[in-house]
């Protein structure tokens, strides 16, 4: 005569089988469970958990507009030894001095 188990007992057995080093067949033999019953119960319980995990979702289109305000970058042009160099005005003075020294 087969033992009637609750869903909770089956869930416990399934978790134990997953953490066990035994094969599913060996685990079922050890616990006096039919392998086909084990797989059927596992599938049914997985379907129950999955079907309960769904929620109703609604797609709402939402558009956000961004307007980037770009301030124009003004450049200064240096002419050194027939070389024209255009650089942003925000370039640090120390860098400019080093650059002019290197180009001279």
C-alpha cells in the first residue's frame, strides 16, 4: 500500500533529493517512492508554483522628452611656426604654456 503524502511532504522530499548526492532512482528507492510518481509530483508542484507566480501586467507607453541645452564651445586659434591649433577657451593656462613651449 502506498503512503499518501501532502504537497508539503512532497516539496520536502523534492528538496532533499536535489541536495542529495544520490541519483533520483536511488533516492526514490531509499524513500520507497515510485520514480514515475516522484517526477509527476515534482512537475505538478513546479507548475503550481509557476502558475501562482504570474501577475497581471499592463503595458503603458510613456515618453519623456529631454532637451539638452548645449552651450556652444568657443575655440581660440593659435598660430605657431605655420601650425594652426584650435583649442577650447576653457583649456587651462598652464597646459597652454606647456604646449606653446613644446611647439616652439
